[in-house]
């Protein structure tokens, strides 16, 4: 009975870690890429058939805040 509980616990922890890894490596880059497109920091490259970062960009404080949080709620500037 104790072995069964241990196996269930290990399985739950394993699936939780797997979900976290999938979210971290797949979802977060897509979210940040979408936010960078919103700010105009990326452009479409027809040769590569995807969006790539512009060659030169200037990022100011509110743009960094938007990339991190996805909104401007709570931003007071410096």
C-alpha cells in the first residue's frame, strides 16, 4: 500500500514538472514574441518565412515593462 502511494506521488510530481517545462520552453517564448510584435520590435523576414528581431532597436522602460507583464497596470515610470 505504501509503495502504491509513493508511485502515485512520484507520478504527480513528474507530470507537474513536465507541464512546467513545456510551459517554460514553449508558451513563454511565444508570449514574449507576440508582445515584441505588438511593440514593433520584430519584422517579417520573407527569406526565413518568420518574424525576426529588427537589426537595431531602442527599448525604453515602459517597453521592457510591457514585455515582462503584458500590460501597463502598475507602471509608474522612472
